[in-house]
C-alpha cells in the first residue's frame, strides 16, 4: 500500500509540474508575444519613417541624449543583456522599468539611424517579463530562473519567427556546454504561443529561399574555409564592440556628452560612406546579400557603425548586425572560394552567429528555420568550425563556457 501511495505521489508530482508550466509558460508566451509584436511593429514603423524623412539622421545626437536621460530617470543605467544572463546564473533581480527603457530607447535609436538590431533588446524585455511573471505567480528562485528563460524564448520567437531556435538559444546561451533541459517544456510552450500571437499580429516570419549546391567533399571543404573566415570576423566584431565601449567611456566620462558625440560620429560616417545602408538594422542589405549581391567592404563598415552606435550609449541589439555582417562577408568571400554567392551568404550568417554567440546548436537550427534543410551538412560544418576557431570571445561577458573548445576539460570561464 505504501509503495502504491509513493508511486501515486510521484506521478502526481509530474502532473502538477507539467500543468503548472504549461499554464505559466502559455501566459508568458501570450504576453511576451504581444509585447514582442508591438516592439517589432514599432521598430518597423521607426525604420519606415526614417526612410521617408532622411533628415531624421541629424537628430541622432539628440536621440542619444534622450536615451541617457531616459535610463537615468528610470534608474536602469548599466542594465543590459548581461544582467538577464546573471538573473539566470545567480538569481539576480531585474528592474521592471528596464522594459519601457529598452523598448523606447531602441525605437529612438532606429528612428534616428543608429546602427543596431532589436533581438538583444528583446532578450532583455523577455527575460524581465518572465522573471516578474514568475514572482507574480509566487514561484521560488529556481522556477523564476526558468520563467526568465521562457520570456527570452517568447520574445526571440515573436521577433525572428524561429520558434525552435528561440527555445534552444535561451537554453544554450547562458552556460555553453550545459543545456537547461528542465526548461524544455516551458520554453517550447512559451515560444510556440508567442509565435502564434505574432502571426495574429500579421508579422511574417523571416524566411529566405536559398539554393544549396550538391554536398560533396569539395563543397564541405569550401564551407569549412568560409567558417574559418567567419570565426576571425566574429573575433574582430566582438573586439570592436567591447574595445569601442571601453575607449568611449575612458575618453568621455559624461554619459550625455558621449552619446551626443557618438551620434555626431555616426552622422559623419554616414556622409563618408555616401549611403544609408549602415544605419538601422539593414534588413534590405541582408536580403540583397542572400540574393547574391553585396559590397566587399560592407561587413567592415557595418562593424564600425555598430561599434560606434552601441559603444557610445545607444540601445538595440547585436544580432541583426551580426546577420548583416555574416551575410555580406559570406557573399563576398564565397565568390573567392567558388561557392554560390547567395548560399555563401547563408553560411556566413550561420557561421558568424555561431562565432558571436558561442551557440552551435542554435545556429544550426536557425539555418534550418531561415533557409531550409538543403545543405544541412554544410551548415553543420560551418557551426563546428566557427565555434571552435572563434575562441572564448562573445557578445555577452556574463556568458560562461563550461568546457574547453579544444579538449574534454571543465574550465568554466566567462567570455571575453
């Protein structure tokens, strides 16, 4: 009788846990999907308005000052994606006012032509939403961390339209080498619900038609060579982002002045470039590269524009700029390696995303969801080579790499 009671209690524990997370994750996914959709529509509107009124570029210094003032008013200075990762790592509390701060600041950055993306901001919004929903539902510390991952999955899914990659990005990005498998059901639920909500808002998922060549030994070797280039570019990009931020803080102590001067510098760079391709996210350039057309210098210029924008205090994300750099680099390098330009651009996106985030599994899933499963072995080779050769650098300094990239050894180091 006691064994039967013990078995029944064990089964009921699973049932209660499953029901709890299905309901909680669905709630987080619904709210996260709605907020993410509104954020997406806001960024799209800001981009369209900037295109229609090119003179808005000259308001970029003022936008930088407003962003600094907004963060000071809401007392969210210094809180970014690293803080979200720390919330999962260490259970640190995220300020609820980070949500309106990063939401409005990202819109201002895009409206005035700063070079930034939106997914980094989405991770902050999603993580913050998830954590506070966990507390509202009276979850304990461990469950609140899973709720934070649910929010990250929901916002990433709503913005990118890649629900499977969104799940594994949230599970993989915090501690490289260990997946939070306990978060599988919660994150899948929140991601799928958020994706469904975004579709109801009329947001079309990102999809590209890319033709893959026949997968033979020579094609795989060329893909590996391109992946090595992606790893080197990811190191350059990470160094540019981090060093520019540190240099700007050292040279200009005042936050307001630093943002103002950063805006002026982006305006000067735009005039020197002679085009507006490097302002905002640059989605049209990514599409062109996947179609086989890209300027050879485009990836370097985007690195410079993004490093100055984010390093001087503007807000947004690094993921779409990563796709921009990866696609344009891949398109240009593919021609030298004998790969079809559009397919090489897709490989470049996969390889650079992997090198920048240290998330090989997510990178592979993104390639499948964005470009289809044709050429899957090439994408896998690119992920493997880029992951190993990019070293221990990454976008987020709070990210930890638990196991060595070169041998079966536990190292537990933070990315540089």
